């Protein structure tokens, strides 16, 4: 009797894959946020952090409806909601929900503290108006998304100097889960942005799709060839490496790794590599864009979308670049309407994410039919579907729903605050992703596992052709296309 009672607890079958769990959690956030369109504010209590000089004024609720509750309450409510939802998702995926809950409490505290520090005005203030507002004379101009960089660095410090603590946190260090949820939510955010600026958005979209397809065909093939031919990587390593370096970093390497059934450590190592280089790119490329591309702001925007290989870093770089270029244009007597540079970077980046699904499908088909086929048998369509990254379906669904409501229902004004509430959670999942990747970046182990060779492929590929080809493609499709003038 006792054996029967204990058996389900010990050998509970997995009910959901992590991929499907991410879709469900992302859609849950999206649906609750969408209730705001009907006048029911279900997520307005979510915590948000403003750029600050006085820490007491930094935290608040994302909606004015809950403003009287205070920042501390908003943060506590956000944590408890995520703790309950993610613990359930981990349990449904076959994980240890109790251990996850304990570790996640610490992970959330450190990750959000990193975001809080990254929002400090000396790190995040961008424009002269911001500097004046906070009474400061200098800033690193990272925007508050510099918190992603802080979270990554804190995770790296923990991984390399406190390995026992890092090991204890491992149950809640789930970058794949966090980034997939964030991407599902991101679909609605991008649709709302596009719908509100449809007159130019359609042109930007078509140009961006053409640029993306061209970049895919060039980037992926060349990186894969370099990794195989000159660095001797196997197909298992070369394919995720090519996707991570050439397409969209973490999400692409994870999708490709799943599509070809690579070992989990392959995606982890490639993701770590991509994020580390993304940090360098986000600190350097916006200033290069300001110096050399100030007369072509949308070329700069598209270039960042094609060159910076993680969503968070690319969008952060787009925000920094927009601030730099708008300020420079204003000093020359030209005042562009705000939002277009960031929107272009974001749309290019997100449509790259959509194409990840198509690319993963193609790779899954090739691998199952021509590479990993046993006894000459071809894979079934059901097996290809099994390898397809399901979180991309969640992204497409949220994108289509919001776009349909905005264009067909004329609900753009009501959608904006609703999507802002969902976006508050998307930002938190990005923070958790960056921190998690940092914790997985034990450089001693990475070096032992061949990280130096991976880094060499990245350096050769990034500086040898990706940046330059991306710039050329951006110039071909976006030269002469300017943001509208303000007013």
C-alpha cells in the first residue's frame, strides 16, 4: 500500500515539456494583461523600476490604478505571483518544485536587485534632459536596460567565485524557460508598436524581412562552414553555434539545439558565449552608430538588430542608439519623432525570432531525414513537430491577436496600457535570463569544455564579416528611409 502511494511521487511522469510550459506561462500573462482592454486591470500591480537618483522613488506599480499600494507591495506581489506560477510550471515539467521555490527566491532577489542597480541614473540616464532632471553631470547612458548587463556580471561573479552557491541555485537557473516566456509576451508588445505606427511600419517590416532572409542565408552558412572547416567542430556544435552567432543568440542556439537534439551543454555554452559578446556589442556599437551613421538613423537601427545577437541586448542597444542619434540630430536643428529607431531595431530583431521557428523546422527536417536517421529510415512528420520550438507559436499568437485587435477593433489606445503591464513581466523574465546565463558561465569549466575555440569562432565571424555584412544589408534596404519629423 505504501509503495503504491509513494510511486507517483517518486516516478511522476512528465506532463509538459519546458517548451510548452513557457507557452502556457507566457499566454497566461498575456491573457491577464489583455483583460485591461475590457476595463479589468488584473496585472497593474506588477513592479516596475524607473531611472532613479533617490532609491525610495524608484519602485512602483506599472498601473496608476495601483499606485497607492507602493513599490514594496508591487515588488512583493510580483515575486509571489512568479514564484507560484513558475513553481507550478516546473512541477508540471517534472522538476522539484520545492527546491525550485527555495532557489528562485534568492535568484529573483539578486536578479531584480541587479535591475534596480542598473536603473541608477549615473548608469541609465541618457539625454541631457535626464541629466538635468537628476542633477548629475555624467552618465554611462546605458538606459535602465543596463540592468541586464549588471545581472549578467553578478551571475558571472557568483559562478566563478562562489561555485557552491551557484550549484545550490541551479534548480532555479533556467535560462531556456525564462527567455521563451519572454519571447511569447514580446509578440504582443511588438504588434502594439507596429499597429500604432502602421504608415511607416509596413515599409520597415517588408524591408526588415528581406534583410533578415538575406542575412540568414549568408550568416548561417558562413559561420557553419568556418566552425566545421577551420575549427574542427562537429555538426552537433557547429549548427547551434552558427544559429547563435548569426541569428538570434540564446533563443536561436536553444531552438537549433532542440531541433537537432544536441546535448543540453551545447546550447548552454553557446548561449553563454553569445551573451558575453552581446555585452561588448551593446557597449560599443551604439557609439559607432552615432559616429558614422547619424545621417542614416534607420540604417543604424536595422544594423543593431542584425548585429547584436540577443533580444535584450539588441533592444537595449536600439534604445541607447535612439537617444544618441536623436540628441545629435536635435543639436543640428533636426527633431525626429521618438520611437522609430527603437521600433526598427525591435521589429528586425523580433522578426528574426519568428524566422527562428522556420529555420529550426528546416534543420529538424534535414537532421531527421539525412543526418540522424537510423537504418536509413526517414523521420516522420510527427517527429519534426516534436522538435519544433513551440514558444515561437506563442509569439505568433500574441502578435496576431494584438494586431487584429488594434487594426480590426480599433483598440490601440486600450491595448497600450494592457501591453505595458505584460511587458513589465517580459522585462523581469529577461533579467532572470541574463542572470541565469551568468551563473552558468563558469569560465574555468567553459575553458575546459573548449570555450576558447568557441570564442575564436565568434571573434572571426563577428569581426570578420557579420558586422560588415549586416551593415551592408541594412544600407541596401534602409538607406534614405528616415523617421518622421516631430510635429
